[in-house]
C-alpha cells in the first residue's frame, strides 16, 4: 500500500444554497455545511463539493474463511480477502468495531487496481468489504468491484443495509453476495440504540435478494431485542422474502456503551427453535451449541459439518445431496 487516502468527488449528492450540499447515499440524507462532514464522518463538504474522504483508505486486510462473514451458503469452506476502512451510517451502542466506525485507526492508500491484483492470491475467491460499513466506500467498492468481476472473482458486502434505493441498485451490479445485519424488527430499537430506522434495511434485504445471494444476521442483545415476539416478527419477515434464506442468530457480548450481560444460552436456543419452525436454514453464532451449526438437506442428511470455522462438505457431490440427489440450496 502506498500513500495517503485520496479525496474524490462523492456520488449521490445535490448542491444547496450557501455552499451546502445534501448527501443522498443513505437515509440520513445529511445537509452538510462547507468544511463539515455528514453523520458518517467520512463524506465531507469541501468548498461545495461532497468528497468521499476515505476512498482507498484501507485500515484492515485479512484472509478470512467465508464462514466468518458469516456466509454459510456461498462457496462454503473457501477463503476470501477481507478489507475494511472507517465510518458507518449507524451508531450502535453495542458496536463491536467502534474504533473503525469513529475513524480512530490510521490506514494506507490502496488503489482499486492494487486491491484487485491481490484479490485472487492465497486461494481467495474475491473481496469481502467488511469490518466497517462498506457503503461508506461506495465509490471505491464500485471501482474495485468492476475490476474484481472482470477477472472472474467475487464481491461480498457485509453490511447494515442502511442505504438509499438508487445507490443500492448501482451497487448490486457488482455484488455477488451480502450478509445484511437486521438488528431488530422494532423501529424504536433502531432509533434509540442505532440512530437509524428499520424500514430501509428491510427494503435492502428484499431488493438484494432478487439480485444476489443474501444471508441475514440478527445479533440478539440481552433485554433489548430478545423477546419471542420480536424473534417471530423477524422470522415472519424473512419467510415472506425467502424461506430458504439463511439466518444467523448471533450471541451478543457487552461492548462500547452496552453493559447488559451476554445473551443467555436458553434465549439463543429458544430463538433457534422459533426460527426453525418456518425457516429452512437457521444458524447460531458466537457460541458453540449442538444445534445451529450443520447444514442439512430436506431429506435429513447432513450436507455440511462445521466446528468453528472448520468445514466439511462431504454431504455434497456435484452440487447435489449425496444421499437423495436433490440440488442443494447453496452456491458451491
């Protein structure tokens, strides 16, 4: 990596009076005075031009198992080059990467060409834009994503889904898979604990699922979104979109501003039971339980065995269940 991040003119904004600009990337639609940034902290008004201040600013680079994203039905057992920057469209009180969200970690510049050149090394299937909110990197993801597609590799977004409809449409032209964080079906939860609203996230899940592979993660926060009623609402929504969409119920641990204790195991088991009544593929993360790890065929055969990030796909042969021959609901 060479040099500092580059400020380039941002996409999706409008000029306003008195040198102000209005960003149209996410539902906050910030009106930004000259010299100031939007809610995200990384889209800045420079003399009446909205700039993407973190274009190419890379603060984290790792080769990760695809299951860590988590994506369980997208090339299981493969590795992916994972990159991240700073900034976010939300401010979650339980954020696990708050240092990245607040831009407290320095980075180095990596051009789209340079990143794409590294994408296929070490057996990686492509690039995962992750760690912070990749929508903050919209212009960079678009430029890099096109190069990744040109060389036959994959683009993955690990996102909170908080983006406006028009930029989402463009982003989907280069996106192969998303893990979308649906924090709760309770709009008050979003407003109070995340400084956002739930409706744009639901819209993103619905729209993205028609264009690319989508899996959903729900972090179950103790005493906040862990009621059976809210779990059922989330399950009903996912079922209405696609009952075969994989859902990851993830254990919360106290971090940042949240001091509630870790999600109790009985709560996670009950959430798994509720979700499994309607959804074909339910997983439990951030904890080792007997349930919520394996992927099974409708015939009952085990397709994929998992132990942490160790994956054995011996139940699949030529994209079909080894036992019954049915085509598997996975991209392999």
